[in-house]
C-alpha cells in the first residue's frame, strides 16, 4: 500500500508542467480569457507580419507574383 503514494508523487513530479498547464487552460476556458489571449496573439501576428512585409517589400512582391502566376 505504501507504493501508491510514491507512485502518485512520482506522477505529480514527472507531469507537473502538464498538470499546471491543464489547470491554467481550464481557468482560461471557464473565465473566457482565452478569447482575449487569442485576440492578442492575432494582433501580435499582424504586427509581426506587417513589419516583415515593410522590411522585405521586394521579396514579398516577387513571392506573391510567383504564387499568383502558378494559378
């Protein structure tokens, strides 16, 4: 019977990151904060994409032209 607590503690130690992540995910879903986080991720992706396009205009134009020509 003493093996079960040791096994349980080994399980907790081994998977504590996954357990913490799961608890945080449950809290985000229950509170609806995942919508806010998703919106922030989309905004950040838009900012990074816009910055990339601005710095690499010629490469992006050529890539888009080649992509459109394939169709």
